[in-house]
C-alpha cells in the first residue's frame, strides 16, 4: 500500500497581511510550509510528498524546502479546488493507493492525527479529522439573528483529509466537467460524488493559520512548545583572536568587510564565528573547534567558517536541543563593524535557525591598549545559551 501526502500551498494568504504568503512565514527559524513537510516526511507510512504552489512563489518555495528530497512542485490554480485537482493529477505518473490532502497553513499536525486518518481508510473511502461544534449557532444574514441552528451532529472539518486516490480523482474530474467550482474542501467534493467519508477525532491545536493574529499566536505557541521540551538551560563561552596580515578585507560572521588588511588564519579567519562555534561546542561538553577541524588538515584551508558553525549547531540539534540566544563582542580599533551588524545578524540567524532578535552583536575598542589597541589584530568573545531536553 502506498500513501502520498498532497500539500496545498498555492494560496496568497492575503488575510494574514504582510509581504509574503503566510505559508512562508517562519516559526522558530523554519517556514510554516517546512514544518508541515517535515511532519509528513517523518511519518513511516507516508511514501511521497507533492506540493502545489503559486507560480509567483518559486523563490520562497526553494528557500523553504532547501535540503529536502522532494518532487518538483506543481503550479496551482485559481481556487483551492483547482489546485487540489492539479496536485492529484501530478501523482498519476505513479498513482498511490491513498492520498492525504493537507493545507500548508496547518503546521501543528501530529503523528497521531495522521495515524487516525490513515487508519480510517482501511474501512472507508475517505476520512476527515473534525471537531464537534460546541458553540450555539445563529443565522444572522443582515446582522440580526433570524434563526438558532441546532449544533447536534455538526462538526468543523480539518485536514489532512484522506481518500482512496482513484475515487477522489474521479470526484474532482466530475466536478470540473460539471462546471462546479464552489467546493471549499475535498471532503465536500467526495460527498457530492457519493463517496462515504468518515469523521475521525481532530485536534484543537491543528488550527489553520489565517490572520495576522493567528500567526502571532502560532509563534508564541511554537516558542512555548520548544521551551517545555527543552528545560535544560546551558550557557557557554568562546574566545578567538587573529592577527592582521596584508589583505583588503576581513570576514566576520560570514560577512566580507573592506579593510586595509586581512586576518591571518588557516580557514577564512572569521574570529567571531570561531568564538561562537567554541561556545556552542562547550554547551554540550564537546571539544574545541581545533579538535573538530584541526589546522593541520588541508581540507579546512581557506574554508568558510559557516561550515564549523553549522557542525556545532547540528550536534546540538542531534541531541534534540536548540540555540536560544547568542551574544558576540568584537574588539578592534578598525575596521568599523557597526554598519555591517544587520547583515552579520541575518547571516547567523539563517545558519542557526533562530530569529535575529535572539542574536546580539557588539563592537568596541580597547582604548589603544594591548595588541588590539596597537591595531595588530582583533578578538571576539561569544556567549551562547542553549536549551536541551
């Protein structure tokens, strides 16, 4: 039995406001879409992932899925219904037995919810997670209550909605051929086509993010989930120093800064990243950067220090942890660091997968004292706060 997950991410997300579609907003340094994709990719019964996107979002999509092994995305249509049909058609080259269709704006999908939908497909043609309506319903077409509607037997539908692939494809094709375009989810198309669709228990946290307020609540919830999962707080320090040598620039936090001299080192001599790498390694009791990347190894000759920082970060991630905050201080008489701090912060945020507000970068002088005061080199101090399970 093969099961494909079809992720619908072609919407504009206009109700959320902002400059990009909501599925590409970040939660904890990763896009909402990526959270969804990683959840389905981690499920042992899901064999394939297919994403439907807007043709205008190619760059956003490429950044969101970098590093994931996925089939090429499918351009969506003018409506959710049409996007769903186009996504189903893309799976025809190797048709699955069952398909799970999920909104990209629902990032808090659990393994248990996916299990329930898949399990219901053993004995039903379709399955939809849903929550019973608990509020009293009023019909008020002109703002004046005209009718109270019984909530008995009423449910609010969620995704992923699961179906036998051949039957939902046929239902979509029939609806399109009949000129019907009003369906707002796949279960309503299945119902119209006469399919028997079961309801399975949904989850309150499986919310569809629609408005700017939803996005803010999602950020708060995601941060809270991480902190509850990672109560072990560790603070560690790192230090590095490099001398100046002939050159025309220095590299700090991966940013090239013009200068009348360069920094001497085996790699790119990025003292700030080296100090931060040591701080991260220290937080998990690992050896220093020189042990992991010895200067005697020519593989690291002129290497970008982002390799070292990502290695340290991946060791923390491998233990189920996260980088919560970093604080860097760079000491030198020149060059001027302040104009480059925003780019440095942005670069570190991308490498560490954290928000830029969790990164502090400061520059100071040593008031003419010591080797930095004599303009012989620069040094960097780093403090990292790491959370572990």
